[in-house]
C-alpha cells in the first residue's frame, strides 16, 4: 500500500483531509441464501494498520454509502487493525467507492470511505454495504490502553462499541452518525460526544470531564457514571432529544468519596423523562436542569443531595417525595430536613439539607425539573 498523498476530483472529501494509500481488495463469493445465483453476493475485504500512538484516530465516510462500525478490544500486535468488508452483487458497485488512509493535521490518521461519481451504474446495481471493524490492541493484564482521541463522522453507519470499560481509556472520543443508532456496551473517557439523529443512543458511559448525548426523535437510555477529580471544575452531562423518552441511571463519584461538583442538563419534549441518581458523594454539589413537555417527569435524587429544588408542571401540583428518616450517608447521625416554600399552584419549591453546625459554609446544589400537562414526581 502506497503512502503517497493522492487527490481524485469529484469525491465528497472534506477540504482538510489528505488521502494516502487505498484499499487493495480481495474478493470471495458468498452462498446466495435463496437469492438468484445469477448475481451471488460478493464480499470484498481489505485491512489497514493505524498507529495506536496517533494524536487522533479518525474514521470518515462521505456520499451515498452506509453500513456499520464496530469497535472492539483485544487485537494482537501493537497497532490498530481495521478490517473493511464491502458486500455487493454487481462488481461495478465497488468501482463507485474508494476506501483510503486519511490524514488531517500532524498525528491525525485514520480511514475514509468515499463515494465517487466517476461510474454511473443503475441504482440497483450500485447497492453495497460496508462493515468496518476496528480492533484496538491488547495490552498486558492490569493495564489500560490509552487512546488520545478517537473520532468518527460516518452518516448512515450504525455504531456498535464493545465492552471497553476497564480495558481502554479515551482522553477524548467523538462518535457521530445520522439516522442509525449508537450502541455502547461500555466505555471510559475524559471527554465524550455521542451524536446521531432519528435513532436511539443507549449504553454505559464513564466520564471524568464531559459527556454529550444528542439525538432527535428517538430515545436515550443510558447508565452514566460521572467522576469529579478535584472538586474545582464541574463534571458535565448534557442529554438532548425530542419527541422521545430520556431514561438515565446516574452515579456521581469523586476522588475522595466526598465533595465533587456535577452539572447535568436533560431535555426532551412530548415524552417521558426519568432520571435516577443511585450514588453521589457526601457534600457534593449537583446542578440539575431537566425539562420535558406533554410527558411525565420523574427524578429521584440520592440522599446525599443538599440544596434547593423547583418542580413545575401545569394543571396539577408536582409530587414531592421526602423521607425524613433516611439514614445519614455520612454516618454522623444527622437528620434530614426539608423546608417547603409557600404553595404556588403547579409550582413546588424549597430546600433540603442535612443538619450540620456549619451549614452556612457549604456550597449547595440546585435542581430544576419541568414539564407541562403531565405528572411530575421529585424524590428528594
């Protein structure tokens, strides 16, 4: 495979991308499985090696192509091994695409799949599907593989991420597609951005700086662990969709099992919103803004929460669930206290605290939950 930078006019290639060596395909025929043997399924395969030490591992697609991207851990060798398989029934379909090494700025390298208008077969004869498998190399037991940055921008490619937590740490990971799901068994990153449209986002995420989960017209169903290292900067979570449900199970953690600062936004519309906080450090600070409309909202806070709350709906009063007898998570025998503001129709607000002699010295949290024309339940 040549490393010479090449340029082919007419491709939908971003202007900051340079092309290197392109795929050398090997082909095999696959049993037709009931489809006319006049046009048996053909699978062409190519492999590429990318240095794991790269500043960014980059995966792009442009044009009228689709398929799937699968990221796994456990490959042998020292580099990232990428296998690309293209399936089609008419050989000329493969002539309409190229799969090449791509580079961007210094230290950024990856793979691009680009469609080309240089051949114009009929639509039926041009149909092909891609399966891209990224194998991250195995490291010695007890060690974490560190990836500086991992980035995809592959419209119409379903993303399937394997069980990477405990094996791989990403300084930064950005997964972007459209109209197909992003499914993550588990991953760990300092910063993560997960973006699609009209398709679900689901999985388990562990982040220590920021996590963005954006889609539209489809649900978000996630388990998220946010880790705050120093209590100086907030660890951020931003969840956004529309016309579909948000369901999140959230664990907040800090370096010393106390304190920590967390900022969370969740917004949808015309659908349920459900957030359950299953863990949070003592004396931590939570800023939460959760919004939907025309759908029920239910938020359950961890018993460590201290601060103000506001719950707003319409046509009915929010339901505030408070247990004054809950056990003190700090083990100091403190009592749980709540002060409710005067009733204002469909608005409920107040503060919740643990009885401390130095209450005035604490930085407290703030929780806002809103919906309309639907029930709202806040458990504090």
